[in-house]
């Protein structure tokens, strides 16, 4: 898969420039068909043998539908969309990771509904790093209390932080947001050494995020093409 190799090359180059290990790649499925995801998972297994392909979904129900279609137990599923309280129970069983935990009410709900036979649910605290009133995510000052609540739940595993910075056209402003996330992440790790994941960077800015220490990048468009069209239709 040509697009996958391009993305992996971009990740490797950025990591080499930053002098950091390459971050994990989360393939963001959005509305792409199950066949496209199956194809990508196969290509990922070839490109990164021994690693579990990670798939990101914005909605709980879409993930469940897709899981039923794919019937591939060897995938890792991440929720990256806003989680409504009434979907917490479903999310706790449908996903391996929830990247969008941003308020105390979700902590107990996810913990209570994590199926007993599954390992603890991996969670990231979503941070509203640009203080956009319209955005989901907690304020930086709320991270400590949320982290303590998560750490007190044996059915949850606190793995780190996630952010979707404002899409500033100016790359320096975006990079500054990633840099602030890195500072928050470093502070979290001091207290919770098991936290190993800083999820930031998408198709358009993964290099900037990696330069600031992203350990997981979430990529949709650069892997699958623009939504609703094929990738090749965008190429000259
Ligand atoms: C859609 C989405 C992505 C991927 O964005 P692309 O620009 O298509 O790579 C990453 N993170 C979140 C939270 C998303 O909703």
C-alpha cells in the first residue's frame, strides 16, 4: 500500500530528525468502508511484523458495526471521538483504548462497565490545549484530579494524554500547542510512570507533533485519502 509506506516514511524521518523513537501509528477509520480497513491492517502487518494494528474510530456504534464486519480479533480499537455519558457502557466493552476521557463522570462509568474478562481499559485524558470554548477536553488544570480518579480505578489503566490542537494555519502556533502538551505529559509521567502515550498529530501536522515528542499519531486522510473520494482522485 503506497500511502501507508509514505506515512511510515514521514514518521520515521520526523523521528530521526527529532532523535526520538518513531511513534505508533493509529489508522483513523472515520467513514471508510471495512474493506479499506482490512486492506490497511494487512499492509500494516507486513510493514510492522509483530505489532498489533491500531484502528481509531470517532463513534462507538461505528466501531461495533465495523468490528462485526471485519471479524478480526487481532486489531486494537481506539475511541478518538467525544464520548457521551450514555455511551460509556458500550465504549467500555467495544474499545481497547478510550482517548477522549475528559471529565470525572466518565471515570466511574467506564470502570464499572469494563467487562471482567477483559484487561483494564487503557485511557488517555483529552486536553483542550488551545482553550477553545467549542472543544471537548479538560483544561490543563484539571488533569491532576482526573488522573488521580483514573489511577484509583483498577479496571482502568492511565496511559497518558491526547490533544486535538486548533487548526492554526501558522505552523509555529500549532507547534507551540504540541510543546505545551509535552510539558503536561512530562509532569504526568513523573507521578504516573506507567503513562507512556502522548497522542497528538494528524495527517497535516504529524511532523510538528513528533518534533515535540508525540508517541502516537492519529492519521486518516494521508492513509485513506480524503473522505468520500479515493486518494488517487486527489493526485495529479
Ligand atoms: C479525523 C481525526 C483524525 C485524523 O485526521 P486526518 O487529518 O484525516 O489525518 C485524528 N484525530 C481525530 C480525533 C480525528 O477526529
